[in-house]
C-alpha cells in the first residue's frame, strides 16, 4: 500500500474526545497497510480567539506578528494528536512546517507554497511513524513563519500529497461532501458523488467553503485525487478529480454564494485609457484581490468604476481608492458592505445556450435586483443585496432542478 494524506479540520479536533476519535481513525487506516501523513488545523475557534487577543493589544498588529501568533494554533493540534496516537499504542511524531521544510513566498497571511522538502517526512515514515504536520503555515526566505490564509490547511495537505506522490488526499471536515448548494440554506441540496477539478475550482472561488481554492488548484496541477468527507461518520464523501465531465447530463451542478464581499465605487473618473489600469495596479500593490469590475457608460467624458473585494480587504481598498481621488480627479469613493455574490456552476454551460437568461429571469421573478454580472466558460455570477441571498440560492437550486 502507498501513502495516504489526511487533513482534519478544526471541528474534528475541537476537544480531547474528538482528538482521540481522530487518532483511532488514523490507526485503523494505517492498519490496512498504508503509510499515514496527517495535516491538522487549529482547534475550532482558536484562530478567532488568537486574532481577538491580537486586536486587544494592538490597533494594527503587523502581519508578521499575526502569523507568528496564529501558527501556534496548529501546534496545539498536532502535539495533542501525536500524544493520543502514542497513548493508543501507535507511533506518531508532530512536525511544524519549518521542521518539514514547507517554503512559501514572503506575503504574510496570504502566503503561497513554493517548495516542499519531503526528506524528513519520508525518514519518519520509514520508521513506521504516523507523521503529523501543522497545516496553514510555512516559512519564507527570511525563515519567518507565514500563514496561507483561512482554510490553508487544505492546501498544505494537497501540496504534501503532490510532493509525496500519495495515492489519495482525504479532507475530513464537518460536512460529508460537496453539495449542490449550502444545505443550511437549501435543506434538499444533494451531495455530489464526484465533481471535476474545474467545477470545484469555480465553486471554491465563488464562495463554497468546503475546500480552499488553492488546494483545488494544486490538485488539478498535480492530478491529486481529493476525497472530501466527514470526520464524524464513515459515509463516502465527494471525489474531486479530473477526467471526463462529472455529473453528466446536468447543465448546472451547483449554486454557490459568498456573503463576505464588499462593493466599492469610484465616481466620476475620466473615461480615458490608463485610468482603470492605474487604479487596479495600485490595489494590486497593496495585495488586494479584486473580483468583479463594472465601468458605467461614459457621460460627458466621465464614468463610474465599481468593483468587489473580499470584505476583509474592504477598508484597505477604500483607503487606497480614496488616496487616489485627487490624482484621478474623481468625485468620491463609496463602499457598500451589504452585498453578496451568487453563482451557478457547471461544465454543461459550454454547450447549452440560454442558461444566463434562465438565471436572470428566475431572479427577476423574485424581484431580486442584479447589480453586477461576470461570466466564465462554466459559471455565471451576479452581485445582489445581501438580504436576498437565501431566497436567491433556493430559487436557482429549484429552477435548475438540482434537487433531482
């Protein structure tokens, strides 16, 4: 048997009993002849607790020190899990990202993995150890601790699976797979047996929080099969993989939504070449990812430029845009945090006309106003008032018959 990488989320290791349950599951899988590499998140709520502490002692703590602090959450989990496995008669060792050799770029709180040395892990596996690695973290070129962003432990797990040429990467979480919509909003949402990398990439980027976006990107790049399943039962989950289109016969496979977006509008800017480039270059220099962009029709040589960002970046984006008002000879910058993005995803859109019309008609019938629109080959996204998210998700799920 080969190597299996398993990742356990924060709810899976939230207390002592759950840690022992995870330890028993790991040892059972190892008893089937597999070599086991485990990636663990911080206990549920620990990262938010640490962030609250940081903000209690400093108005604007530096990103470097935030990373130093947050990385301790995963170290709690890996040490406890190693203790539990050893207590149950197994052999386990816990390792930080630095001890493993997970190298990242230099961007704190949003670092990307650039290199992994698998030597230490392979040495420990050869001794029969279960190797438990701290997720969510790495070290940069200055040997400073970095973190990969919320949900980054998924990315750690898939990156390790790729580096070790593992047979499978299992992501254990508090849900038992990828659903056609958020079951909390749509009680009759269906669990997908399989989904393609491309569809999962779209779902993850558009608000589905089951998998970290970069973990799916790595899975696709290195062809790592990812099995999303629950740590609280033995049910099969959802397999994310390449190959033939999944869920064949369906034009749309899922509805995604994202409540954590903000819309900013720069009013009355000169409608001439280079203005938009200047705005978005400045935002990029501040490490702000811009999602959707709309420029209004020119009137008297002036136009409004609207764009969306993650709500966590909204204040910084507003500060950057406001600092450019005089330079742009713009009238004002407005920020609206009461927005949401709703999207439909499916590779079937490539060959089926009329999907957008069906989506827009369904929303119009519910009197939901569409403020911005963006499309890709396999997705259509709209920005709507945050108060309309629940009815919008339920409506689109029903219209595209995803409950069948």
